């Protein structure tokens, strides 16, 4: 039986460059929020550069987008972290720092325990969610699927390269 962990990606479109006064509170809280995540029950891993965060890692070839990519034990662990403490405070202020967008900016999916997704995989999951809505391949907290459901799901439609990452 395969053990699973929950991968999550969220991206955000900046309102201004990270080094501007508008983003100062956000930037000043990155290290503390990341430290809270690292210490949270059920946290497994997060994408980061040598700077300790992922703000310099490109996503969708768009310099105005920043990415957060992490792996958690399960949806309960992720939800508990998201909606408490310093992260909750920062989440409540997101409209100060990030543009409002209509398309999905967050996706979840199950990975085999020990797998660490990369940005290309995360981009494929987001594109799939935007195109097909929540499925076992890419879903949301509101519409989630159990671990292993993707193995039982039918293959992606012909021409859907997000399943293979091609």
C-alpha cells in the first residue's frame, strides 16, 4: 500500500516589487511565517531557494508571480496551519499585497510519500485545475479527494499534456 502526502501550490500576483514599501510587511513576515510552517504539526517540506523562501523562484515565466509550494501530512494539517496564528494574520491582509485574479491560484494533489514536487509539476496541476475544475489530479480544500483517488481516475483527455508534464 502506497503512503501519501499532500502537495499544495499557491501563487500570487504582486501589486508591486518585493523591495517596495507596499510589500514591506509581507516581506518582513516571510521568515517568521516560514518558521511557523516548518514547526507546524504535519508539515513535511517546502520549496525554497538559498535565501530560505521561494520568492526568487520563477513560476509561469511571469516576474510578477510568486510561488509557495509545500508538502503536508494531510488536508487537516494544512488547514490547521493556514487558519491560525501569524499565517492567518497575513492571509487576512493578502489584498494589500496581491492582485485579485479570477483563475485558480491554489491547487492540491496527493503525492507518494517522499516525493518533492517541482515548479513544473505545480504549474501542470494548476493548469489542469483551471481547465477541468477539481478532480483527483488537482483539487481544492473545498472540493478534495482521498489519497490514491488519482490512481482510480480515468486518464486525462487526449491532448491534455498536464497529466504527463510534457
